C-alpha cells in the first residue's frame, strides 16, 4: 500500500503524497534536492538507523531477497574497469594485436636492456576502478600536443596524472579555434547533469537514473600542483648514419627530455624540427656509423601492396621486444593539406613514429594513427614517405627516392632493418601555463528493474532499489581533460563513474578528428562481508565508509575512443565518439566487450555539456555463446542556481562565530540547565571530509586525516593551518592518526594498509621517517606504548600487529577477532589490551604471549569501541546503547540506553564521563549517575558525528560531522585542572 507521507533521509523534511499516489523512482526532495526513497533502507552514505522493529524486519527481508539473487550470479564478484596507465595513444592503434591478415612476429632484435613500456599497466593492488563510454578517464589536456597529455598512473584511489608520448595527431581537415577552452564553468552557478541508462535483456529492462551536481571549489590551479613529471614512449628510425632520426610529432611534443635506445645503447636526443600537421618530428643524437634506412617513392605505392610495420607497441601487454605486423595498403586518404595511406597491418600504442616497410626494406610511410570501434578493426594510417622527404628537405636533409630493389622474405627484411629501429622514451613536465579547475561533485544514481528481481539474469548485479551516493572532487582542464579519476561507486556494464559522464577531451587547435587509446584492465573485486552478516551489497553498516574490497583477478584490456568534431555553430559544438573497451586475454574462455557510438553537445557559452547520447552493446563472448545487452545512455546538463546557505543553527560549516553552543543537561530532578562549553576553535569547510583526528600531547595543534588522502595540522588557538602532508596516495583515505606520548612523532594509517611515520617539529613541520607495511588494508586504529617505542595497529584484517617504532619491524600478530572494530590500550610498556567488543585479550608486548582472554558477549554488533584511560573499562556502542565491561573480570556494567544511534565513543580523562557522537550532536553520559548527562548541538541537518577525539589532558574534544564540506569543531571541557 502506498504511504501518504514520505520523509527525506537527508534533510528529514516530511512531505505529503496524494491518496493513491506512488513515489516516482527519481523523485527528489523540494527542500534539499536529494533523492527521496520509498523505503527505510540506508543510502550509500551515512543514513542513521531506524529503531522500529517492523522496519528492521522489512530491511532484512529486502536484503535476503537481494542476497538470493547475488548468490545466483555466475560471477560472484563485481567487475570494474581499472585504468592502469592511460597511455594516450596514437590515433590509430587497433585493438587486435593479431588479425587474419596481419601476423605479429617478435624478433630477436630486442634491446638487451628492455626499455620502459609505452603503457604502464598497474599491479592488481595498484588499480583504480573506472570505465566510461563517454570518456576514457584522465584524458589529456588537448590544449597541449597530445603526446604530453596527463594520464592516470597505476596508483589506487585518486591518482596523479601521467603523460604518455604515444598519442596521435590525426591530420586535420578543419581548424577549430577554441581558446580559452570550452569547459569553463561558472563560479556562481552549479552544473547539474541528469542521466538515464537503459539495459535491455531477456527478463526485461533495467533502468538506472541519476544525476551529478558540480560546483567550482578552486579555479586556475597549476597542473604542476597535481602532476609529477610524466613518461611516455614511441618509435623512431635512423635516416642518416650521423644520428638523424624520424618520428611522429605527437611522440615528442613538449617533452622535457627525449632518450633514444638503439640496440643496447642509450642516447639523449634533441628535437630538431616538428610538423604537427603532417605529424612528423626530426631528432638528432650524437652517434656515428649508424645504419640508416632508405626512403622509397610513396607515389609508386599500389593498393594491395604488402607492407610491414616495425616498432614497440603495447610493450606491457606484448613484451618489450621489437614487434612486426604484416598487412597491405588498403586505401589512400586525401585530406585538404595532407595525404595518408590506410593500411590493415596492426598499429597499436607504441608504434607511433615507426617505419612502414615495403618488401625490399625501404620505407614507404611513418606509422601515425589508427581507427577503432565496435565496428572497426584493423584500420591504421601512416604518413607517406614522400611527405616525410619534403619535411626533411625543408630542414636541410636531402633525400632522393629509392627505386624498387629485390624483394626480401620476412625474416631477412627484419634482420636488415631492425638496427635502424629505435625505442623513444620521453619525460614531460607540466607547463607553468597549464591550469585546471577543481570541481566538487555530488553523484546519486538509482537502479530499478521493470522486471522483478527474481528475473534478473546472471552477470547483471544490481544495487536493488537503493540510491547510491558519492561525493568528491574532480580536477578538470578547460579542454575537458580529467587529471584524476573518480574512484567511487560505478555504474554497471562497464560504464564507469557517473561523475565523469559529461566530460569529453577536446583536440588540438588543428584537429577535427582525434583518438585516445589506453591499456587498462578489467578487475574483479569482492566486497568484505558486512558487519551484520547480511548479503554482500554495495554498502554495509555503519555507513561512514564503504566495505573494503579485495582484488580477485585482473584481466588486461584496451580502451579506445575515436572523436570527431561534427559541427561548430555559434555557441554549440557537436562531437561524435566511437568507443570500445575489450579485454585482450580470455578469462575462463570469455572476452568482455563494451562499445558503441556517443554524441556530445557542448554549450560553449556556459562551458558545459548540454546533451549526451550513447547507444551501444555490452557483451560477454565465449566459444559456445555470446551474451549481448543493448545499452542506451541519455544525459542532459543544465545550470542550477546554488542553494542559499543554511542558517548557523543548522550547519556548523557556515557558523563562523566562536560563541558557545548550548548544552542542555537533564539532572536527577528532570529539569534542564544550560552550561557553557565554549568553542575553542571552529575550522570551516573541510573539503572532502575528515576520517580521523588526533591531538598533540601538549595541545599545540590537532591533526586531521582526510578522505582525500591528506593529513593537515591546525593550531587549536587560531584555527590556522600550519602544515599539510599529502597527497598520500600510497596510504589512501587517512583512517587513523596518533601522536606518540612524547609528541615527537605522528603516525597515520591509511585505507591501503600502510602506516606513515613522521617526525614532528615544535612548529608542526612534519618530516617523513618511514613507512610500516605490515597490513593489507584499512588501518583504522593506532595506539602507542607509554615509552613511545612500540605500536599496535589494526583494522580490515581483523587482527592487530605490534611493531617496533624505531625499526618499523613487526614483533607479532594477534589471533583473529570476529568484529571489524577494535580498541587497544597499553596498560604499561609491557602489557596491552585488545578487544573487539566480544572478547578481551591481554598480550605481553615483549614475548607476544597471550596472558589472558575474557569473553564479553557472544552476539551483537560493534559500532564503536574504546577503553577508559585507566584501562579498567571497555565500552561499546551497539546501535542505541552503550555497553560496558570490567577489564579485570569481564563483568558487565549497567547498560546505558539512548534514543539514537551512537557512532563514536571516547572516555574523558577521569574515566567518569563518556562522550559519544550522535545525530548532529555530542552526547555526554555521566557514569557516576548512570544516565545521559546532556548534549552539545552541532546542527539539525547533520546525520551523525564521527570521528571524535579527546586531548590527553582532557581539556578539549574535537569532532567532525558526517558529510563533506562541514567544519571541524574543538570544544573546551569544564572542570579540568
């Protein structure tokens, strides 16, 4: 039966429905704009529990139904496309490394010392999830030559851009003036992109609706702040014995250093000349007695003539030896100012700049680009040798066309010309003139089926009727190039992150056609079981962070987008995209593909994508059957006026005064009195949000571990930021922080399992000391011995490790625990307590022996857990209640029952007060009176407060609300000497 009222899970505004009216799937709240959900299921980001037992039962039934579907899947893992190295490629490279008429041969003429590859496929533990038919992510700033475009590297999570030398410039038949760029955005308006995905399969239609809202967080950022020196590679060939080589312009454009490897010798190279229209470059190395090739008369080339392409393609996937592909000249393409040969020999990333030989061993062309797509295979292009000769003659090198000589067989030809083929590696630093805009975004998508859940066929996992929500930031150039990937939740069918759908990389000024191809990987991940034993879903309890996922396997793949500027009229540009993603290695006999055609309409005046249409197919191919799912994606972009700022009473992020909030205390007689708990400092607008906090022992500053991989130190007297450590991509989200008791060092534990150690100067300057790498993932807790010599750490592995802080070497690992949340407490330098809220164990630090073990309870969940400073009590929040036990005998103390979910918990210094993070406020429990003492209100609209921490002297409590962009609060506590 349809309900007559619905409450927004975000702003908690209750809305009325007309009698008999059902809530539309994509309905949004008129007050806050978020999705309305006609059930009590939690969202992907922190939604509080409802204590109504009937709703709990409904929730469980839905989970069990979804779990039955999940168990029926033939693949028990969720597939994500992971960008390894976005090597922006030659605009030409075919996806097939072999075709029936293009055989690949690897010769013995590979360098003894293998060169670095064109593409940089990450190790499985270094992958990030991304895939999009609308764009290959982290694509290049096309205001620059494509050889120098930023691409994503193999690090996890949000990563630094990397630049590849092997991205082509297709000769242009139009000149497109697009300074200062099309993706300009507005400082005052929000950009909203709404989309709908429809997947048609046997059981019905799957519909995914959603939207992403963007606003400018920071404009005109130097790309050098986000990118380190990038590397790329390509091919060249010797044309004179004294060190002149020919390659493609896009291979070396804007390179800070160019190195050439011929055989076993490395040479630094200079760029003598470059022609971006023909896509040719002349290089010079200091060498003599080289073996040059001969340039043939390309005017004599005939259709059907056999050719061979030699170079270093896809070296990470295919190995680093020289590769030879064979094919024929299949066409001659006439452009307004240039001519190209169309060949069906495979041309892949890394071939750019390589020679194309006819049968006598003379060069008829320079490999430059290719076409690819769902309906295109084996179409490559090369610059004719006569155009190369004109280019060389214009720069003082005279060559006459070589007549046709005696044809050679394949092995003889390769043996003859291989000494002239060179591997080119480049390093490209960002230009000081490069700029990007940082956008904060909020993405929501909602998956529903017109068919019933039980009819969903295998291999189509769904999130059910629950919206998935993600917030973050994107760094975007004015040319639509993403410098970092969104590693949040992804759309199914290899579509990728919804936040990246509306962006398309624009070409160089002289291009109307361009291609971007990347070596990627399809990664299968599985989620860790959630805390309540429910089926594995896209979220778990509590909702302040996602369940950690472990990589099961990784399959190499290639992702390619071919773009064409279709029209440019007034303030509107239309760009066509042919997209294909394809695994290059069968997995259990299966090949995964996703491809199709898209059209972007860009509103140049407003600087946004106004319309996006995609039509394609997701398929899984095996020897016996091919499963195909037709896909359509439609998107519309609009400008939205930003919401007016909330009042200070509802949002701490805009309450910038330091007047103390009220604390209401219910005494034993039931009356309320107001106490002043003054705000020591409030630090507004913390960006992505804070996941961990720690006070320095002398209260000089407070450290904040952030969701965007940064650690920041703030002066607690002024609120000024005094130091920033980051971006700590090797750690990921900073889940735990701890100062040593002597205050000389700071430790930070990250999502990826590493722990960074810094020395701390008196002024807050952090100097890296080393990294402890004993964990695999999710270091959520750190505790340090009183003498600052030993550390105990733990988290996602449900085990604790004790290690030496000086040597960074492990002493021992504890047995496994059942729950995901831990608490540690050093009783002294030799004894440490560990508990997960079910059992309590005491270990000897020196020997690692288990001294004793107490069972606290057999069932129940643990939302948060802590020990009292004296180590005599352990407290656990379990939903609405606080449970406590004596650590000496395991005896349970009276339960403290609340009215809301309690998300974090800490004892005050005297162990007589508990401070909990509740729904928009801090809750204080008086343990002497065994009752709730009162609360400090932070804001009505705040879902929950976590993390929180108390200073070692008990004078201050620091806390952070649940959502991104809120303020960090530091309160002074009374009655502390």
